């Protein structure tokens, strides 16, 4: 994707089939001007409860009633149906669909929950937008999770929660320097299997995360 082809503030929301806190989702929709909303399979139930206007519905619909699907068919919402036995999860299908619409940002609600296999897979799926230089994150009432493969900043007045954790997504992240944090680092190699990057805090107006090589899982968390 050519970054120049992205529409400014083209925010896309995906509601997928994990745990969805409906009050959190309602607040998120009210504060963020989404240009497109995609419901993936079980995420349709939460979207319907909040009476959200949907642009696409995707999935194998093994956890959605025929009656609910028929409701959206009758109002001509585009529905893309896939077989239950498939090589991609409903969340991956939704992310790939979102990426076809040149987003500037993708928020994914319902990507966390009790199924840790799905949670881990969803974190890995964040590679798809990252490789195209598209901002994307999994968000719930306690966490914002995203991947970074280049240096970045976090403004304190925009951070999701009080804590910022940096976890190596690759075997190592080299020459990691943190400024504006309670626990700064200077040219450290962060190695997988080490908890050094957990539970830092931003103490200045802007925090800087600089590194040379590798990729990070970034979690902005609140209790």
C-alpha cells in the first residue's frame, strides 16, 4: 500500500468474537469518528445490541443466529459468508477487508477474552497492518495492544492507561532507548524471555521509544 493513498483520519472499527464490554464499545464509538465498521461473526451480537450502523459483516457465523443474520440481509448490509472449516480466522478476514479500504487506523474490539489461543493469534495478526505502515491496535476496557517495528512516541495526555509495557515480538530488539519514562533505558538489547520492559510509566509530556532493529508488542494498560 502506498502511504500517500491513505485517507486522512480513515478510522476503521472491527468488532470481533471475543469478549466485548458493551459500555466500553459504546464510549469508543461516541468518541471516535469511524468511517467504517466491520462486524466479524459473534461481534455482530454486540454491534446489534448497540444498534451500530455496519458497513460489512463477515464470518462463518457458527455463533450467530439465522434470525439475526436475516435482519441485516433485509436492510442490505453486505455480508461475506465463509465456511466453518477455513484457513483464516474471522478476525483475519475482517483485518484483510479493512486493509483493502486504505485505512489510516484500525481499532479491533473483541480481540481479547478467555481463549488465549485466539488472543495470541490476534496479536500476530497485527503484523498485517504493521507491514503496510497502518496503525492498528486491539483495545478493551483495560488494554490497548499494538506492534511497532520502528521508533515512536507516546504523548502522556493521549495514553490509554497508566502503564506501558514493551515486550519483544522478535528474538531481540536492539539499541532500545527510553526517554520520558519513570524507568529510562539507554541502548539496551531487549531479549525475548526477559521481563525488563514490563509496567513502565510516562512521567513527562511525551515519552520516546527508540530502537534500531526488531519489533515490539506495546501494551498500554490500566487496572
